[in-house]
C-alpha cells in the first residue's frame, strides 16, 4: 500500500490553523473521503497536543525529531498537516512526550 496523497491541513479554511489552534472547526472538505477527513482531524488534535507539550517543556520540534531519530523536515510537515502522518507515528510522538490524546498527560511509569 502506498502513502496516501492528501493534505490534512485542507480541512481548515486557513491551513495555518492545523496543529496550532484548538478552537478552529474543520470546514467542508468534499475532496477528502470520510476516512481521510477523520484522519486529518485526529492528526490535527495530536499535532496540537504535541506542539503544546513541547512548548510547555521549552522544547522544539527539532528536539522531538532527535529523540525519535526522525527527519526534522518530515516531522514538521506532519505536525503542520502538509502531509499525512500514520497512526504509528502519532503514537510514537505521544509516547515520547507522555501524552494520551483525549485523556491529557498520563501518570509517570
């Protein structure tokens, strides 16, 4: 199976809201299938939580990229919805920062 070809940030009128603004509501995106739309919304929620947690810690996306041994440019593209991130990647981001989306920070192990 190849990499999906859609732009998650296209769910918002202003693509710059992706991963940055929690209050913004997705608009109509008839070019996306329902599964892609749900994927984009979830990726936005994860990206927002990750970026907020990095800021809270005084870190940047580059710190997370190094921690995960990921390419910084690709990580940024995914955090800002320019390309889709797969579910495994989103879990890795959250695990690295101790986040559970929908539940807030988890308790230390």
